[in-house]
C-alpha cells in the first residue's frame, strides 16, 4: 500500500491506497511541538484502529508546506514504518508545467493539486482550497499551473475578529438562520459564512472570465463541504485532492 501524507498549516491529512483502491483517510491537527516519536506513535495507532500493520505500507509519498515538520515526519516514517518517504519538492517530476514567475514560490500542495486535477478532471479548472488560507489556483486546458489568488482563511478571519475586538465572541463556523443576524453570534456567522461564499463566487467569476466558460470549479480543504452547500458555483467537492495528487506523482516517479 501507498501512504500519502499532506502536511498543511492547520491540518495533516493522510490516506492509504492499495493500487487504485482507496483505503482509510485521516485528518489530524498540525502541531509544530510534537516530536518524531509522537507522530510515529500516532501513525501506528491509526493503522491499528483500521486493522492494519505498518508492514503493509510499501511506499510513502509526502508533501509539506511546513518545513520543520517535513524532517519530523521523515524521521517518524523511517523509525516507525521502516522506510523513508518520497518527498515532493523542487526537482521532482510532477507532470505539471508551472507558469509562475518564480516556480519555487509555489507551494508543493498547489502543484500536487494541479497534478490531481490534470489527471482526474482535466482543465481549464479553478481549484478553491478552503483551509488555513483560502486559495484559488488556475489550471489551464493543457494542465499547466498558471497562478492564482490568496486570501485569509475563514478560521483566520474568525480568530482575528475575536482577538482584535473587545466584545465580539468566538463562534462556531456554521450556517446562521438568515443572512440578517438578529444577535451577535448569528451576525458573525453570517458575515463569515456568507461573506466567504461571496468571495468564492466573485473570484470564480473573475477566473472564468480569464480561463473561459468551460472552466471547472473544484473545492478542496477542510471547509470545502461547508461552503459548497451554500453556492452553485462549485462543480466538484474533492476533500482529499492533495492525497490523490500525491499518489499520481508517486506513480509518475516510480514507473
């Protein structure tokens, strides 16, 4: 089996692949303070809970936007799973041409997502990643990564309101009864939820004007389902898009 690991700023997602068959999926909180042994023990526990053993993992593919945790997971995989991960970084064959002014500035997860879109859905496409940041990535009809847009994520906006104001409470991210909030909690939820729906719809409209009317919109990230249920502009919800991309890139480099 192939273990795919995506280390993000807020979440670490993991998934197993047995050939083309999808195995268990997990989502963990990113913790910069955990040591390699702690993550190693967590990996073993996840496998045991799924009725699996580390010996069943034949290969590991890893993408990370948190450099300190890259080496932590390399150590954990080597010590607890008995093999070093294949790390998607500069110089790795991805099948994606990056048209950014400086390709080295593009996060590994963005390129991995583009590889998944190119293989699974085709372009032109806009990938909306609703995670720590809200990112919009443009994939051409030929599968090239063209660039994108970055905005603060919903949770960052919510935390900023809570931390920078004296009287506004911290609220759960969920749909309020109406756009016009009748109390502070509902007003905050409306601004966060419907405000970000408006952001997504507005950016999708602008990307479509540049990529063409056939552009697909693919939502991924931990909050993808929450936002997607409030708008018709999203065509595909793919919460594990980066893991699928890691599998595709691993296979491309191990033919």
